[in-house]
């Protein structure tokens, strides 16, 4: 070989020992030199034609270094030092050295390639230099999935040709010999240029010529090899094939960038579409819940009074149905709404989007405020129902008592006016007048005894008016009639008394015995009537003490019966004495006692009737005592269950607070444990239902107090709802932490470290860090926020991120978001703008046609519907502004 004959054997040996085995290949197979010469020449011409220069003999044309420097300027886009135009050998060597120095400045290690060999026209050294240039400027920068240069180019070829039959690219020599791989690359990117299914593996020359001609005609890739050179060589030259294939890679790299840009935009738009769907769902659910609250509150605020206890109890039953049937689903909706809001905000933060601001009046705080108003209305409505039931019970009792006393009084006054207005004394004898006077005195005594009853009737009527009794008009009319009649009776009584007293002077004697009878019989008769009235009196009590007081009073009454019976026997003895005197003296009695209408028979009849009422009263009081004992038992049952449920809720709330700050296992383990814990809590629901059953029985029994417990059903309901909401919120926080970890690539160890730091400075275990606690935590993590002007400014900036509402406290979720934002990268508006710019071929606008060509249909239409028209100086009809659209995705402008 000429090379060895020139005495450069040592240099060849050194060059062949390097990583680049280019010269060794030439020595093994001279056919490869021919393929490289043809390929390298075509490759150089494909770049030099932009400057109007071509080469024909690669070693001759590069000897003076001028075309070599021009080639380097074209492919690098940089200016080289000014070449020397002289034709002396030293000028040529200087030009070549300038080119070699430029190549070395790009990080290329030149092994045993000197300017003298290039100037002397050494073909092999010249080919080696050209290969070094191709490797650096055409192949080295190829990067596919963390592989580069030759491996990256091979991986790109494998991926692009994977779907094609009879193609299996494993190298850059044998795999390309049948020509199918070249055709597959073209068809993959431009299927309109090649009918791949018509190619045959057994016709490699046709396949190769087809690919080379199509590439030269349509892809501006010059023909670098002859099909026969490849087919007639057992193993085509690897460097020639790599050079040819790299031209295909660069020809299609624009499509690759467009595909990458389209994928990025699709990802960003998919996130935005999902977030918008969640926003729409939140708005819909919030509107429906607020509308339900708006409809429900007026119903709870309605204070239309009913006339009877039964009507009010029907309202109470409707309210109980609302509490047990209609409200629980709304409690779940409210909880789900809060969870959805928190999840949405977390996703927006993770995707570097602006926080979601619901429509006016639909914030979580607005819903909580409306819910608080609803619960206040519930409490007021329930209290009003109970007070109304008490009022109506009292009214019905008083009305019954009024009518009973009025009926007794009206029965007593019946005929009294006629009796008082008659003038029978004018034609009566002296004895008869005296008798009439005594009778009138007895009537006055009776009248005075009835004064108390009239006052009671008036007092009851007054109370009915004060309690707003619905039939007060008829009560007032009847009361007024009784009072007017009573005044008339008083006037008539006084008038008759005066008449009898005037006549008394004309009368001499009065039957003293009848008079004594009348005087004693009248009070006793009134006592019996009063006793019978008391024995028939209705009563209403609410506890054991009240019924025991009535029983004590009744026992005291029974203790007076023996004395009363003696009085009855004494009165009857007076009547017996009258009969005895008459019989003894032969006196014929005229008939009834002239001083009273009360007969001994009526006294005995009323006595027997009163005695019959006593055991009935005993039974009624005993039944009420049994009822109150039963009510007390019901109070005790409710209290026992309420105390148990209250303690359970308190304990579980404390457990959840402790679990939320502990770190036991991975976040998935914590989430699983929390959901199992939630199921455990939900399994306690039968105990709540049991308590609701006791509460319903208490309300049906009209029990209004309970000395055995401080818990009320309302208090326990609120506690239970708060417990369910707290566990659901805790689960949601862990889910959001998982979202943050997965989206930001945070390891489990980092989360443990964040939680340990947070818990360490959360001294009061409140689940949030106050400003000073958060500052100490930041200092421990290496942030420069000490108490100086610059440190205070940095701390204020960080607090503005983690506590945008200025509450003065930092939650663990806000702490994680800040730390993940500090340690990970996210998509930005600038990245999306750069991707759109690639799709738009570097224009400042994009068209609907370009969007539909590069993006999936639904996302293309999504962009078209939201992009504003482009108004720049270079605008064309239908131009769309992708820059303002991209910044709006990240909250930097408005859509």
C-alpha cells in the first residue's frame, strides 16, 4: 500500500489503536473506501451547494483548505478566521490548520490527522477527517431517550421501522442491504411517496434505487450511494450507511419536533379540559346545594300557628322526616363538594395553573355560611314547634277548664234573676216573710261562695287571651255575659234584701231550726260541689315531682272526709230534730224548708257522688304516676346512650387529630388505614340510629327536659356530622399528598422528612404552623429568612405563597406544595408557547388548519374555540393568537 511505502507505518499503527477504527476498516476492505468516497462527497456537496460551490475529487478539492473552511462555516453557521489566498504550500497548510483547529474547538479529538497529509492529497486521511466532521456535526447531536450519536440514531431507526414487515434494523450495514429499511423510513414520514406493500425483499436493487430516487426528488437528499455498490458488497460500509441515514434523520427532524410539540400541547390541554370539567361539576353541585338551602330556609322560618296540638304534631313529624330523610344526602353532598374543591385546587397547583375561583356566592365559605344559616333555622324551628305544642296544650287545658266552670256557674245562676225579682213577700204572712228573709240571707251566703268561682272564670279567660287562644272571641263573650249577669244578681240581691228588711219589721219570728239547717247546709253543699269539681279537675304534669305533689294534695283531701262526714250527719240531725218536734207537737209541716232549696236527699246524693269520685281520682293519679315513671325510664335510656355516643365521638375526634400528624407507613398505607378507620366509624351508625329512636320516643311522650345528661340530640347530630366530615377531609388530604408526590416525583423519604420537620415545629399539635414556627422550620431547612431586611423580605414572599389569605397559619398541604414547588419543575407558559411556535413553523400566529393537522380533533377544536384572533402586522385571514392563549392557561392573562 502506498501509505506504508511513504514511511508512515508508525502513524497508521497509532491511529488504528484509537477508539476510531476508521482506517482499519479501509485496510480490511477497499470496497468500503469507494462507498465512503462517494457518500462523503455527496454529503459535502449537499451542504456546499447552498454557497454555490461543489467538489468533484474530495482529496484534491480540500488540499488548499479553502473549500474545507467554507464547508465548516456552512454546517456550523459560524465564521472561521479569514483564509489565506496564496498558492504556496505554507498558505495551504495554514488554511487546513485553521480548519482543524476549529474542529478541535468543538470538542473533537483529532488523532494523527495533520495538515500536511491533507495538503499532500492523502485520500485516507482526508476521508478520516470528513468522517470526523460528519460524526461531530451530523450524528453526535442526535438524541433519543437518553441515547445519543450512533446509538441514538440506531434507536430512532428501530422505532420508526418497527411496524414494517421484513424490516429489522440492528446495525448500519447488513440491515440496510435489501433497501426495505430506507423505504420504510420514507413511508413512515411521507406515506404518499411510496407504496410500501408493492416492494419485495428479493429485489434489493429496485428497492434501493426507489428509495434513493424518491429521497433525491422529494426530500432534497442527494443520492450518496449506488444500489449495486451496496448489493454487491458482503457487508456495506457502516460509516457510509450512517452518513446516508443521518440525512434522513435531519430531513424528518422537523416532523419529530412537531410531534413532540403536539404531544406537549395535548398533555397541557388534556389537563386543562379535565380541570374545566371538575370546575363545571363543582359549580353545578354548589348551585344545586345552595338552591336546596334557599328553598328550605323559608320553610324552616315559617311560624304560622296552628289551632290544635294534633296540627302542630303533624308539623313536628314533617320536620323529623326532613331531618332523617332529606337532610342526610345533602350533608354528603356538602362534604363531597368540599373534597372536590380541595382536589381541584391541588391539581391546579400541581399543573402550575391559577387557583380556581368559583362564581360569586359559590365559594366553600359561602356554602358553609348558608349551611350555618340553615342549621340556625333548624334549631329555631324545632324550638318553636316544641314551644307551640306546650302553648296549645296549655290553651286546650285552660279552655276545657273555663267551659267546665262556666257551665257549673251558669247552671247555678239559672232562675236566680227571676227568684230575686219576684215580690212574693208582699202577700206573704209574717212567718213567710221572715222565712223569705232567712232564705235570702242563705242565698247571699251562697252568692258570696260563688264569687270565687266567677273570679276564677275571669282569670282563666284573661290567660287564654294572653296566650292568643284562637277562639278567644267566644270565650270573652261568654265571660262577659257571666260577669254582667253576676253584677245584675248582685244588684237584684241588694234590692231584695232591702225590701225584705223593710218587711222584717212587720215579721216577728223565723223558724230558727230551718234557718240553722240552711246556714249549715249551704256551705257544706258548696264544699261538696267544690270537692266534686276538684275531683273532676283535669291536670297536666311533666315530671314525677309534679304528679307526686298532686297525689299528696289528694291524700290531704281524703284525710278531711271523716270530719266532713260528721258535718253531714250533724246537718241531717237538724232535719231529724225538725221532724221530731213536729211529731211531738202535732205540727203539720208545710213542705220544703223555707230558707233553702238544699234538701237532705240532695246532700246525701252529692255525698255519695263525691265518695264515688274519690277512687276514680286515685286511679287517674296513679296512671299519671306510672306514665311519669315510664318517661323517667325513657330519659335514663336516652341519657345512657347519649353519654356513650358523645364519649365515642369525642374520642374519635381526638384519634383523628392524632392520626393526621403521625407518620405510620407509606401514604398508601395511611390512606388504606384511614379508609378502614372510616368504615369502622360508619359501622357505629346503628348506635346513632338507636339514639334517634330514643329521641323520637321522648318527643312523642312530650318530654322536654332530662336531668341525667347534658347532651342534646342536636349537639350529638352536629358532632357526628363533624366527625364524618373530619375523617373525609383527612382522607382527602392524604389523597392530595399522593397526587403531589406522584406529580412532583417526591420520594416517600422526602415526604417523611417534610412531615417530621412540620411536626417538630408544630408544638401545639394544631395541624398548622404559626408564622414564627414556620420561619424556624424554614431556617432548619436552610432558607435564609433571619431577622434582617433581606431575610424578612424573603420570608414575606414565601408567606404570600403558602398563606395567600393572610390567616397567619400554614397547613401541611400548603407546606408540601411549597417544598415540592421549590424542588421540582413544572410546565410553564413559555414552554407551551415554544411548542405552538414549532407547530406554526416559527410564525407569531397559528391557523385552524395547522391545529387540526397537528392535534387530535377534540383538542384542536378546544384551542380554536378559545384562541383570540391574531392582530399583528403579519396577520393573515383566520390567524389565531397562541401566545395569549398559552399565558391564559397559567393565569398570566385572561382568555
